[in-house]
């Protein structure tokens, strides 16, 4: 973590963000205008910029709506103002500095997608929580009854943002959720079960309507055998998270590339592509990598797997005694996959020693290539490289393939 939060609630939220979005993209208490704190936590990954503001205000019950209004003003309205202020500053900036002095490059302005999160604590479930468009864009408001559930369930950048965008689309179409004793966690349960539709009939998404979200839907979901079985199936996906963190360790220690460079490097883009894979795809990728490295696959030089957004991942097992040669081979194999797989424009390569199979120890390398279009010369070179490497002989491409 870049910095310890100033308050226990900020530390808790920063910890949730780091667990979900990983260290490399989670920046607690970044520095903004005139060296002041920009927001309580900033997440920057790919095109996504998530601005998080945390307010913990003790609710004082006055016996009428006055207590509600006072809490809303201090816990939500001030949080929303901080978010908008941070976003205004970010829109005029190319980078942001962490509390440790590390510079984080922001995505290009024309591609940037802002997501606004207000964590408003202290209401203890006694205050109805407002959320939506407060005048300058949609702000998602979480409290102590749904904060952990949201971050622990949607624990990749893509899964998290997809849920936010689904909620925004729901309200922009005129659908107004009315919580009957529960809260956002029950809406989350409908999303987990049904996806973007939230289980609503199609006509409900195209006309103004009010939906009642009952209490206890989330508890029913998490206690169901189907949910527990799904989570068991996803456990292998966390090996993918650990692999990302392994590379992040090298990055943060300066072992891979210069963090202070204004240029985004290919290594960094490779890690972003890995981090943008949703949880279900991470399970498939991790299973494929672990199976490829198993002793039974000793004779297979590499394997290619298609992930989310048609990003291809190439796994190469080779001795690290000559890392320059291995890195070159990895890049060539990535180039061939790019040329031979329809719809694939981005390829990430991961090279490693087989477990206990290298006399020179253990190391790993990554590669990244992206071509929207290939020139005739590149296509000719790919044909030559393919012939030299001697694979893809049958030219049959599947979602997962040994090569």
C-alpha cells in the first residue's frame, strides 16, 4: 500500500481497494492541488479512474428528519463535493503523485472513464442513503452495511466497473429501486444472479418504473449451495492475482522498468491487460497455466489461451539460463498468435521455468504486443517465424490451445 490512511475507516477502505484492484493500481491519499490530499483513495487501471471519498460521521437521532438531513449533509454531500473537486483537478492533469512520491500516469483524456464512490459511514442503517446523479455525474454511495460485500464480491477492476455501469444504466432508463428494509447489497444480489438485467423484464428497462428490492436477498444468495459452489470453482483464479502481484513486486522495486518515466512501457501494459481480466476469466487462465506447467505437459513448448476482450495469453516454458533467448522466443510466439488468431489484436506473453525443472534457478518474463492492423511485411515475417518455430501445423484455433 502506498500510504496508510489518516483514519481507521480510510485504512479499511484502502485495504478493500488493494485487495480488489491490487497494489499497483490502488493509491491511498494521492496528492492533488497545492500538495493537498486529492481524495481518500484513487484507483487507476487501463482507462478507468475510480475516485473514492470516505466520510465517517456519527448519526445523531433527533427524532425527526432533521437528524437525517444533518447526517446526509456531512456524510454524503461533503463526500460528493470532494469527489467532484478531485475529478475537476484530474481532468486538467496528465499524472498524479502518490504520498510516497511515485508518479502515476493517467490514461489519455479522450479515453478516460471516471467512476465516483462515496463511502458514507456512521448512519448505522438508521438513515436512508441517497445515491445517483447529484448534479455532476453519478455517484455510488456505500455504507457499513454493503461496503465490504460490494468490494469482496466484485474483486477485479472489470467486475467492479461493470456493476457500477449496470446500476447507472438502470437508473438512467428511469428505473427507481425502492429498498424495503435492505440496501444496495440486495441489488447486488440481483446483479450477481441475473447480470445486467437484474432479473427485471425487458420492458422495465425501457420505461419509468419503480422496483421494490426486498430485504434479505443478499443473505439468501450467499447461503445458497449454488453461490458456494461458484466460489469454490473460482478459487483457482487467485493464482492469477498472485502472478500479477509477483510482477508488481519487481516493478515497485525497480526491477522491471522505470516508474518515473513519462512513457507507459510494454511491461506495464501487459500487467494492465492481466488485471483487466474478470474473475471468471482469471480462473480459466490460471487453470490453463497451472495445467500447462504440470509434469505431464513437459513436451509442450507453449500454450495460448484467449481471455476477455479477445486478449490472447501465451505461456512459454523454457530454461532461464539464457533469458535473452527466452524473451525473444516469447515475443516471436506472441507475434505468431497475433497473426493467426482472428479478432485478436493484443497478446500478452508469460515465460517461466518449469517447477523444479531449471538448473539455473527460477525466473519469469512478460511480453506485450498490440497491432490493430498487420502490414504485408509483418504477415510475411509471421509466416517465416511460424515455420521456424514449427507449430500451428494443423491451423485449427480453439479458445485454448497447446502450441
